[in-house]
């Protein structure tokens, strides 16, 4: 029996790769830089399945080059790089990996908050530079307990961050498109976006990147925040106007920023944000643990294999074309 023909756009975790190789003829892009459609053209023409593991745009151009494509899976929760409507128009189900990275991403988001608040990485820089001497003047951090955390995008990850914050004695407020029906159980208070900006001591951004959320944090929004506010972005870089954030930090409109995502991404080494003393930037590592990346890759692989077999994907973003 012929094996399914599958393209993998980058490196993936070994257990998922082994699962795919058992049932599929796999062609894998192994270069560090994500491929262009033109570089995959010969592979795409016969591809039945596509496993997206890099930030490659799945759009009309790519789909037109892959006329035999039957299913697409991505080892990520976010899918702003995927043209869902284009996939749906071609009756191609697309699967992502929600749920399996909730706690890990919440750990990272709250870890950024705590590290920033207590200036942990600046302290390590001082120790490493030999400045830990009697009377040293490391900048003081701030307490978490008694402070207000504002969560923008209170989905599963936001709720997990809220639990961590409450364990530290913080009050939690949040903003979504609508209040959560379980907010009493979450011990979190819904408020308007404008009130969240003005009332929060710490703001954690976890909203998906959509046309509505793109650039939602700009000059006007930073001007509304407390001058003592800490801003944490663990969502997508383009949710924030990078120039507006830079201005807010250098002009003291907010106290500090901690980012796991940026726009552009990665940031150039000479980008002005990197030179600021009141910022912490991680290289998009929200889900970057061995356990979670294995779970994500295996779920994506399972989605792909199910779609190739004409069976329903476990997690399908466009269920109207999911196999029945």
C-alpha cells in the first residue's frame, strides 16, 4: 500500500516524526530559515498532508501549488499565519493544538511577570559583572501581593495565569469580548478595556492575533496606564505597536515591559527596544518545554494522520469541512 505523501516545513519532535514516518512518505525541510513556497514547489505538487512547524504563510499561493492537499496540521495554538477561509474554500480541514500548552504558557507568562517585578535578571547581571559588593545599589523591585493584575484575553491560559496571580495575593480583573460565565469560580472581575488599562498594576496580554486585536496596544493605550505599570505580552507581537511601546518606556509612561513575543520577530540585534534598561525580552518560548512540545507535535501528527485517513481531526479550526 502506498504511503501518504506529507511535507513537514521544519524540525519537529522525534516521537511525532517517527509516528508520521511509519505511515507516510515524509519530506522535511531541515534548514534553520523557514522555506518559501517556491522552495517547496516540487514537493507541494504531490503533497496530501502538510505539517506546519515554522512560521510559513499558508495562503492562496501555497494552496494553489498543492492541488492534492487534503489536510493541514500545525504544531501551535495560534494560526494567524493560516488563511482559514482559503483552506475552507478548498475543503481542507486545518488542525491546531489547543489545550496541551495551557499550563506551560501560563508558567512562562507569570514567570516573566515575577522576574520583571523582582528584577531577577538584572540581579544576575550584577552578580555576573562582579558588582555584588557591600552597599551595592541594584534597583529595587515591586511586590505582587496586594496589586491588581489585568488579563487581556481570559481564555484557558489567562485563567491559569489568574490562578498563579491569586496564589501571590493579587486581585485579578480581565477583559474579553464578553464576560465569562464562570468568572465567580475564577475569582476574577470583568471590566471594560479602558478601565483595565487604568486600574491594573500589571497587564498580561494573552489575546489571539486577529484583525481586531492587531495594534490594540498603541500610544493611546499606554498613555492610559499607570506610570508604575508593568506590561507583559505573551500573545503575539503584532498586538502591540512596537514604536508606541518604546516611547512609553523611554518617556516613563509605564515602568517596565516583559515580552515573549515581538514585532518584528525576531528583533534585530540593533533594535532600540533591546537597549532599554526597563525591558525583558524572551525569544518566544511560551511552550518551549520538552514535555509540552512533544504533546503539541504528537497532537498535530494525530490530526494529520486522521485527516489523511478521511477521519475527523481532534482539534479542527474549520469544522464545517472536517471529515465526518
